[in-house]
C-alpha cells in the first residue's frame, strides 16, 4: 500500500495541513482549528485517501502537545522536525525567502516524503515518564524563577541596605535570610534588631548548628555603620523588599511541594533504581535525566546517539585542511544542564570520575571542558546500564574489593585505599559457577572504572558503544 505524507504547520489557534502522495502531488490542503473538531477534520481528510493510518507519515515541528498525542494515538508515523531544520529546507523552493503557513505545511510534507530516513519518529515514552517530565521541568522552572527573584532582591538591597547583603550573603532564598528580612526590611530596623530577636528568627527558620556564631555575625553586620539613602527612597525599597520576600517564601513552598511529588513519581518508574545507582545522581537530578532522555528503549540505537542528544558529545567541523572540534550548541538545554550538574556531583562520588576529570585538566582542558568530557563518559555508562538492565552500586569505603589473582596480575597501577565497587548481577544470585549474563564481563570492567579499581587488560566492550577509557 502506498504511503501518504502529511505536513502539519501547527499554531495556537489553527493548523495548516498539506497531504502529498509518493510522487509529491498535492492531494489535499486545508486549515483546521485547534481542538477536537480540528482533529476530526484531519482524520476525515486522511480517510478520504487511505484506510490505514500506519501508512501515513506526518511531519510536525513539535514532539509534545495534545495534537501530537492524538496523532500518535491514531497510529500515524509522526516525525518531529526541528524548526531550524525546516527553515533550511525552505530554501530548496526559492531564494526569495518568502514564507507562509500553507507553504510551510508543503515543506514539511515534502521533507518527510524525501528525507524521513534522516529523521527520527517521535518516541513512545510511557505516561509515567511523561508525568515525571512535566513535574521535573516545572520544578526546574520554579527554581530558575526563584533565582531571578533572588537576583532582584540582592540588587534592591545593594541600592539602600548593603548591610543585609553582608550579613546574609548570596543565599537570600534560604529560610533564615528571609526570616531576618521579614523582621528588618530597612537599615533602621536592622540597627534596632537585638541578638535575641535574631536568634529567635534563625531558630524558627531551622538553624541548629553554629547558632551563636551565626547570630553574632548577622547582628554585627546589620548594626555596622553604612551609607543611607533618602527616607522616601528607602521607604519605597522597603515595599519592594517585602514583596520579593513574600514571593520567595511562596516559591520555596511550591518548590518543596513539587519536589515531593516528583520524588514519588520518579520512585515508581522502573528505571529509577538504575539511574539512582549512577554516581552523582540523586532523586531530583535523576528525575531530570529520566525526563529529558525518556524511557523508550528503542529511542537511542547506540550510546553515540544518546551522547549527541545529551549535548555532551563534541561537534567536528572539517573543511579542507582545517579541522576544529567545538562544544555542541544545538541541543536540549535542560538536559545539558542536568548532565553538567551530574558530572560535577560525580567528582566526589566516584574516584574514577575524579581521575577522568583530572586527566583532562592535566592535558590542558578547562574546567567546563573537563566536565563535559566526564559527562559524556557518564552518559555512555548510563546507556549501557539501561540496555543491559544492570545497576552500578558502590560499596562503602571501608569494605575492600575481593579480586582474583588473575585480576591482580592483569591490573596496572595501585588501587587507592577504599576504592571499591561492583555491579549488581540480576539472575546470578552470587552463586559459584552461576551463568553470567551476556555482556556482564565488560560491565565488571566499567564498574571498576567508576570505583577506582579498573583493570585495563580486560576490554570486552566496543569503543562505539561504551566510549574509550582515559
């Protein structure tokens, strides 16, 4: 049966459709409204030419939303194309740089007709993964919004109340900083604040350690002489500080509430244990990684594809005798942020990760370059763990790793004290002579790299799948 090609130029209020046959002839073109009635018109348009939704390839410039969900539920082959890619394809049809919604629908239909082998279908992530994605992105967006309000608060305090910045530091979103600013939003109130009042505010905010020293530091900084703004000016700034403090208190509550819901959803996912076993990944960061990667097992054919999607793999540009390697810019910025924080947290969680970072720094890489390289390695390890359904689990520092004489003879270098680790082996039960799962030997090597006891002689993995050892 012949395949039909549908281009959908989506919008907020309406969508433009263009249906092509295999020869590129236009079978139908129509504008539909957004909503249930519009989706019904789309199905009727396609049904007039074919009875099999699976024989219709759809190109659209987004991979989420109710429209995309309806197309996937109906059984269409849906290809999400980056808008920048579509703008490059538009140049095929003329150099005038003319643009219209109807023309873009035609471009999308032609794109999926001729080049769909160069693009990837929308992944079929589970509803639970989609729920984790919604919560993780909302949680991260609230944190970013909170930081913007912290910057605004610090900027306002510097204009009329520098003693508060000196007393409370840069962490103005912390409960103890907000509690002090509620009591003393102006320099005059700060100078009249007693140590007992400061102590009560800090205790109510949850301060327990080094309490007396913190009370003295905050009180002395607020009571210190400082430049004063005119009365009308600091009175206006008082209202600004009060509004920002109230907003930050509300944001703290909502961030905590979303984090609790995110932890519940993430814990219920089948990949949570494997993701949490990776060094440097906790509940929030692990949920972000799961949300942005998705859980479709067929989405990434190789570790190379996952690294490219994560933005950790560099881009090589070669022209003539010139060859440059640069950081990848066109990528999911939320995932880039998560992988960067993941690599930074792994420096203290894994001795092998620390040595990888130190090796790149010794070869002249900057801090950010070394973290990107480490993140690239960690993404490859995660891909292998998910593909083989095994979890990396580090032992406590005080428990030595038992190693065979063959491993001792084959290992180059000295194992640092306390660097131990192993992988969980599903199905083996630890019994002697039990069959080893396929691919388990190479994951024993990978576990020793993470935990600082890597044997370099045994290399059963492939460079394309797992990356190269440093």
